[in-house]
C-alpha cells in the first residue's frame, strides 16, 4: 500500500473534522422512517432488499432441491410453477433492479459528486415507501396462493388461462416500477445540477456514469412496463381483446412491449455493477482506470443500443425473419462495448500494484463471470443457434451469469468496499475473502452445468425431466448448496462487524473518490464545506 | 436408452450437424477470448502483485490504437458470426417447395398432428426419412413451443396464427419432443415422441390406421357445410374471389398491398375477412371466427391447396 495521498485532499483544512455522524442522529423508528438523508434511505433499501434476496433465495433453494431428481416428487407441478415465478419476480423487481442503484447509488452518488444530498430528498424517501408498498403487494399475492405465470407474464396464459393471483402481482410490480422511475429521475437531476465546482462530466467516477445511464433507462423504459401491465390487467379483468387472439388481440404484441422494458432492464441490473467494478479495480491495482473515456462512452453505448435489441427474445416466436435479422445484428453490436469494458478492466491491472482484498476478489470474480455470461450471449444472439437454445437451460445459465455472477458479485464487492464508509467499521478480511471464494466456486458449480443441460436440450421451467439430465442437475443443486452457504456468510460476519469490528479510518483503502474524504461514517451533510474538484477520478500512482 | 448425461443431443436432421459446427466455431472463438482475458488477468495479478518488484515505469493510462483495435476486431468477428447464424436461420423459414406439410395443433397439454392423407396422431409424430418436411403449427389456447433437440429446431405454436419451420430428418429413430414455452400446470408433461421412418415404412404407416378421408376431402365437406362454396364456386352469382391455385399466388389487395397467399393469409381471410380484401371485391364475406375450429380450418386450407393441383378433385 502506498501512503495516503495528502495532495489529493480536496477539502480545505478544518472541514474534514468529523461532524455528527449520520448514524448518531438517533435510532428511533421515526428517525429512520421519516429520514430524508440519502444515506439513511440507502440503509432502508439495504435492509429491505436483503430480506427479499433471501425470500427469493428460499424459492430458488426449493427449485434446486426439486430438480435433484427427475421425478416431480417434492412439490406439485403447480407449486413448482409458483416457486419459479416467485423467484423471478422477487429477484428481478424487488432485489436486482433496486440493488446497486438504490443502496450504493443512493449512499454514494451525492458524496461522489461532492453534494450534500440528492436533488429531491423527500422524493427519495417516497421512492422507498413505494418500493415497500409494491413489495408488500407482491408478498400478499404470493401468500394469498401465488402466481404461476413466470415472471414474464406471457399472454394469453396470464390474461385468460392462469387461475392464480396475477392481477395482484401485476399491481405490486407496477408500484415498484414507479419507485424505479422516481429514483431514476432523482439521480438524473442530481448529476445534472449538484456536481461540486470543478466536477466536469469527464471527472465523474465511472460509478456515477453507470448510475446516470441506468437512471435514463429507468425513466424511459419503466413506463412501458407500467402500460403493459395495465393492459394485461384490463384484458384479464374486463375481457378487452388486447393480447388474446380469441378476443381479437395479438399475443406477440405483449412480448414486444414486455421485452422493450425487460431487455433494457438487464442493463439496469448490470450497468451499475460495471460502475462498482470500475471503482474497485483501479483502487486495488493502484492504477487509473485504463481508457476512462472509452469506458464512459461504452456505458452510454450499452444504454442506447440496449433499447434496440428486445426482439432477440422472440427469434422463435413467429416474428418476421427480417425483424429477427435486425435484432440479431444489434445484439452482436451491443456486445462490442461490453467487450471494451472487459478489456479495459484487464488492462487496468497492467503495471499495477495489486492487492487482493475482499472487494477486489469480488470485482475480479465479477469480470470473469460477466465475461462468460456475455460471451455465451453471442450463442443466443446467433439466430440459427438460438432456435435450438432458446427457452432451454442455456438461457437460464446465460442470464444468471450476467445477473448473479455479474450483478450480485459486484453488489457484494461494493458492499465490502464501502462497508467501512457506510458503517464506520472494518469487517474481518479473512472471512470476506473466504466468502468471495465460496460464492465464486458455488456459483460456477450451480450454473455452468446448466449451459451443458441447455445444449443437450433440457427446456426451462420443467418440474420433472427425462433421466438423462439428472447428473448435471445434481451438480447444479450441489452448487446451489455451496452458493447458499456463501451468501449466508457475509450476513454473519458483516453483522458481527457492526458491533465488534475495528473502527474504520476515513479512507482505509487509500481510494481517491470524494466519498473517502468524509469521515467514516460520514457526517449528516457529508461535507461541511463543498469540495472543489481539480482533477479527474482515479489519480492513483503505482510508485 | 438411459445414459448418465450427454452434451450433444443425438443429431437427427441435416441442419443439426451444420448447427453444431456453428456452435463449435462460437465455442472456440469465445473460448479463446475468455481464456485470453483470464490468462492476462492471472498474469497481471501475479506479476504486478503488491509485493513484486516488476518494472512499472511508463504506465499507460490510455492507448487509442489499442482501444480501436479491440473495438474493431471483435466487431468484425461478430459480423461474420452474425451472417452465419442469419443465413442458417433464413433457411429454416424458406423450406423446400416440395416439402411435405404436416399440421400440428398444440393445446394444454398435448401435441396433435394431422398428415395430408387424414392420418392423425396425438403425442407423437411420424416423419419420413430424408424428405424435407414443413411443419405448420398453431395453438388452440396459449403459446406452446415445438422443440426437438435432435433436430436443433424449435418453433412457437401461437394461438391466432400459423407459424412454420422446415427441416429434413436424416436418421431413422425415435426422438424426444418437448414443449419449450411455459404453458401452465403440466408444461413439463407436454412431451412427445418423434418417429422417423424410412420412406417405404412411412408410407405403410400412413396407409394403415383407422380409415378416414384425407384432409382435403374432409376440407371439401367442410367447405360445403359452412357454405363457402355458395359464393366461391365457379358458377356462383356472388362476386367472390376464385380460390383455384390460391396458395403461393401473388394477391393484389384493395389497399394497394400485394402479398403472397399462404396458410396464414387464408386463415385470416376466413376469420378476419376485412383484414386483407382482394382488389376489385366488396368486403361482403362474414367472419367465421369462433365457428370453425383450428383442425377443421387446416383441412379447409388443404382442400383449397389441393383444388388447384389436382383436376380430379371433386370441385363444386
């Protein structure tokens, strides 16, 4: 480790005096539920998404236990269908989409740009209440008997054939969607109007760029989801023909509308993860991120092209062959900026002074798993190959590599990296590293066999399956047990650190971001006097 | 046959081998990239670990030629892979004109098939070896997907429309059929058996079984029963389009469009007669939506197809 870079201290003398920490402002229920502090709201989100993560995880565990044997023997077919629907709905809308933006983004964006809060603190709190309301409605739908449509709500099954609590679940997701829109809006306005003096666009940390691009997607795509869900509910409740051909509707219209949101939603999940990796890797390589501008442009390119590839979910749906060709070409093109990012992260390691702290292990794991997830995406983008692989376990493996191997790995990396800042405590480094390794191993054991299953022809969403697939399913289930242990570990040692952890210095990693200039945990208004920024991010020196 | 596991499903169609080559090519290419990235990461992590004394002078923070190179090279490779995938994909949807059509109707939770001579089967599908086949699929309720891993083909069966896909079975045997689009409670049980028989055996199989009229003959009966012949017969006094040789013909529409009449067009013309009105005709045909079932509709379409080809077919 190099000595702290005193010349990087951008805050004038005296302002780094620790003020009253945002945590010492009180522990009454009212001080949390009525807070407008972006840092406290971030913690409200952290607690809620952790709860939902483990609920979704329980559904996943039951699915994997069921699939350990070819027969459908643990739960009934209907229960199985409700389990994978619950797993998908919870993990996508109640965990992944809010995860990095609403927890880490909420906490860090204002600090990284040298602001005292988000532009609209009350709106920020309202977003969390909307999220909780939506989450409660989804839970209600699940407790009332569940939903069996899959998280994709394909019509006309969801509108006319399913006998489960579809409308209730739709309403829950709709409400959570408004929470996303408001958070996105808040971030966009904050980045535009509240950057500290001297903080030009190309001095923004890539984490801010990534969350900014994510916010644009949230604001532009989520309304389409809202409209689509309303149309499904209208058809289901009032038999208005929109998607069901028996009523004069078109089922493919639903898929176009749904994926117009849900494909960009993948980038909502993975762009912030890229932002996290772009903060951690330079810090522990003691090197400025390689090709900063290319990295920023790549984020924007992914955000823009990501809007134009939704039809690659529909190559075998009966859409026109020419539409398929256009969507396939664009899907290959969206892989280019992703490839640029992977190459640049790797190049950032070149001539670095690399230390392997827990956050770095998560970040390197993220790069590896994201690379595999991205490259296998090319198999699915290749039209003729997708005809074989679509709706098989290959797809399941691919998107779990992106969303779990990518986003969850990066989320955990970010939690470890900023834990000292957020809580003012250091966690056990040894446990942190061990958990990163267990999660990495468990993840690969769970999902790599699923690529093989998919190519061998195992369709997804099957409650029972032919015996020839059992070996790979058993491996996958064994991996899931490992992964579950890996995910429970941080819950233990991070909770332990809250009480017994060593108090954290303001900048334990000697990182360069503005957030590290404040005390750990930061004072209520982050900065006593707003910093003046005189250089770009990542001013690390190896020597 | 039970084997512990296999990665490559059996290949039962000509297109399967070609598809496996594309997959292998992608695997080698992406494997090389993944391995390259992994090796570089490991090399850098070891060589430039904090305690190492490796040379760290002249640290680049950006390098435009390198950035351009690793943007352009993947892009060119991607374009090549894209073209390969697109060409093979288009071939699935531009089947041999001589391909035997087989009609598949999906419903919760079974596959029903009908051959042109009227032989029907449920939960299995017999196909001739070495002859191009074109499946015409539809669904009676929700979306299903016809998936035969051994042929490397999959096509959604969508209610309210016809989809089709073509392939040539290249090896006799029995193959698994799965439903690949989630369709409700018994989705996982909506499986079936594909039986590929040598042509002579296939011919025998087609001929046996309960005797019933061929699809076209049944279609002709329905054509009269529903009153279609009242307007569309040659001698009718009603001004209605002639249906002789309709399938495959270019049709000029009232609104200026010109389309090729296929099964989907005929289906729409019966269910939604105002959608594609033929130029020079009044939109006077009533809709038959809700009156003619999917399987009967397919028979009527077969009758219309046959009526052009075979002068001996009884014509109204």
